[in-house]
C-alpha cells in the first residue's frame, strides 16, 4: 500500500514537472522570437511611442558647366515647424505668426488644430523672416535646416538644367534625367517625447543630416550659352517672331556647348510660367526642316555617285509640275549646277535630284543621318521626328521630301546631322553630361565621344562642305551669315507650318532657319538657329542667318580661334573717298547708280523698307548685308560714295521714328 502511494506521488511530481517544462519551453521560445527574431520590428514600434521622426530634404549635388562654373546649387535655409501639443494658446500663437508667415490667421489656426504632433508652417524661408520668428520665442515653434535648389545664373540654360519640386525630386532637364545621381540620402529630424507626447528636452533634439548627392559636370559653356541666348532673343524680337531655338555643338565630338530656347524661364520661380514654356523645344518639338534638307539630299546623291557638283539641271524657269502638283522656286532659274541648286536653294532642282536618286536610296541615307529616330542624348523627352518608311512614299512625296516638306526633325537631329558633314562623315552621339564626381571631386564616371556610324565618305563630306560655302558667299541665300575672317559653310531653310485647323499648310506661318559650321575648312562649331513664325521676313537667310553670324563670331573670339589672315585682309574696308559732288549725291538719293572707273555709287537706302532695299539691290546688282528689321536707319558706305570691289557694304534697319 505504501509503495503504491509513493509511486503515485512520483507520477504527480513528474507530471507537474512536465507541465512546468512545457510552459517554460513555450515561454523561452516566445522570448526568443520577441527578443531575437522580431527584435527590429519591436524596436521600431517602441521608438514610435517615444520618438517623433520627420524626414528632411536630401542635399542635391552641384551641376557645373564645363569650366566648373556652378549652374545649380543647394543652399541651406530655415524651415519652420510647429508642435501643437506644446502650444498653450493656439489662437494667440496664430495671431503672432500670421503676418510674419504671410498667412491668414484663420488658415494658420486651422493648420495648428489639425495635427497634435507636428505641422510644417513654412519651409525654406529667407533668413530675415526666420530671425523675426525666432525673436518671438514662442513655445511649440521650432526650426530645422533644409536645403533649397538655387540657380545662380537665372534663365541661362534653364531648359537644359531643368528644375526641382519641393521634395526635391527633379522635374525637368538634367535635374530629372540624373535625379537618382544628384539626389542624396534623406535626413531626419528626431525628437524624444513622454507618454503624453511632450518633448522631453527640445534642446537635445537629434538631427540626422541628409548626405549630399553626386555632382554633374555638363558640356555646356556658360558664356557660349549666354551668347547664344542673347542673339537668339535678338533675332526673335527683331523679326516679331513667336519664338526660336538655337544650338551650338562640337562637330568632332558631339558635345553640346549651348542649347537655347526663346522665350526662356527662370528655374528659381517656375510658378510664374506656363507649362508650355518649360519644355526644351530643341529636343521635344519637331518641325519641317525645309531647304536645310537639301544638304542631305545632295550628300546622298554625291555619295552614291548619282550626280557631280558641276552637273546641270533644268530648273524650268521657276515652275515645274510633278505628281499632279506644281513646285515653285522663289526666283526663276534656267539651268543650274548641283552646287548652284544648293547655293540658290532651288526646290525644282532638288526635286529632280531626288527623282534620280530614288526613294529607297534617299530614305536609307536619311535614316543613316539620324532622322526619324532619337539621337540618344542624355536629356528627357526627346522626340523621334517623323520620317515615313520609303515604301509609303506616294506621288509627289519623293519630290517634297527632297526639299524638306512632308518630313519633320528636331533641332538637335538637324544639328547632329550637319555635324556629320562637318567632321568628315561620322554621325556622333550628342551628349550634355561630361562627367559625374563625388562631393570631394573624385571622378566617378566620364562620358567619351561616341561614333554611331559613318554616313558619308570623307570625300563626299569635303565636296558638300565646299558647296555649302557658296550659300554664305556673295549671291547665296545665306550671305548674311558671313563672318569676317572665317569661312562659313551653311544652308538656309524656310518651311511652311501646318495649320492645325485646316490640316494643310498655313498661308502665312513659316519657320525660318540657318544651320552650318565654322570655320569651313577646320570646323570648330556647328550652329543652328531656328526662328518660329517671323513677321518681318519668312526667309532663313534674312532672320536666322544674321544670328548665326553673331553667335559664331563671338564664340570664336571667346574660344580664341584666330581668323584667316587672307580672309581678314579681303574684308578690310578701304579708306573713305572724298565726298561726292552734289550731282552724284542726288543721283544716289534717287536710287540710280553711276558706274565709273572707281566703282558703283552707293544709293541712299535710308527710310526704305527691307523689301524696297532688296528690290533696289536686285535691280542694281548690289551685294548688301542686311542687319535688323524695320526701316533702314544706317548704311555703309554713305550715300553717294563709291563702292570698291572689296568694300564691306551693309544696311542697318530699326524702328522708324
């Protein structure tokens, strides 16, 4: 009996021990799960109970031009916040702050009542404003340093650089394309609080600072960009145009030195501008290139040995019917050589060359030059342009595409294709970012020039370049692009715009352009100027060519590219001859020309319109450089003086008094 009792006691002890062991194992497992496996999650939950964490703006890297001049920087500014739980009288606090924050008291009071823990009052405020608020020493009102994006050069290169939002993520341009590179890591404002949500010690607030992002160095040159923007604005304003675009590139490398749009915008105050003004039209918008396309037509025909520079075509005295449509030239021409077709910009001559080349070969060459495809530039939003497959060309399409109608291209595509002619036949990939570096200046990534493909042979490129020189020479459509001391190779363009209502070509809206490279024998620059809807003249040789010349001259001087002495001597003006007799002066004033052994007498152009001057030039066989728009105000030589064979003759136009 006793043994049975002892045995039962031992069973009970073991049973109870087993129960305790079971619960101990469960408790240990739970403790292990909470303290080891789920530790991080629980720590964060605990921190949320006694810590308040507010994310701060990351510090963006600097954007530089190629000479390390800052184009976009981040500056530290005070951001003001409120902790409503620590404010005893919200109404009085709102009253005190409303005039300093520029915010109605009712709005501010609503904001303070809307959140018990934290509320931003104003982020990135000016120093004086922050100082005045600090002087009030209000409970529950604090400050933290945040960065604000600042563009020290205002509008200069605004479309390329882009801008940021409040986040501050990039929203356009380089700021958007390289956002992840430029954007640093987020910082945090961390404060400890008690069970009631009050700060334990506001003076001991811990701030985890945001780390800085990488710096980006562009191929842009701030000074060349300024020159380009200034001359583009001048061309647009003087011609009464809607807007314009301009590009400056290194033809040998594909580096973009300047990329301008007009009107521009200041990225420091983007809220003042409409959305349409913020886009970079040089890569986003495409347009019909017009006669500038004749360069690529003739280059293709020369490359395939379809024509020679001196081969002549009948230009039908200015009117030619093909495919049920009639093609016209601005002037009536008879037989013109291929070189003259380019120089005088004959549409009929271009159509005949295109017909001989054929649509398959022309389409293939245009694709090689990069039309109808993105160039791959490191900027967001690039358009493809429009080039239909050659198998879909019907009727008059081959003829019209030969002189730049029925096809569209971006300004960048056009400048890149012309650069291929300038550098000997290589299509380069355009780029705007030179390198990426860390905050200490150590180089992380370098962009090297990239050849996409060969489009024409060096021999063909040399031939077409010499032909393009004739465009800017005496008698050419682009002689206003001539730059004293330098050889210019270029091409004018005038294209009709499509009317969005009729879906046909507009009667009066045109795009005028000039594209070329300089010096022609050893190109340093490719320059494109496009003027949208000029009012004074629709011709690229009148409104865009002078801007090309001005940009080229100032940029070459800035780059210290010396002029050719032979050309410089050729353009030097002779000493002014003695005053002409009264009879000669009167004859000049009447628009007649007295030709003697010493040259032609300069007419009096003052007060004439540009059309009247052009008519007089045509009748008298004069080669005069036209500057500006409006009525003729100045001229050289003066009325009645004789014009020598090497004199530099010009007429300047301006607003009439």
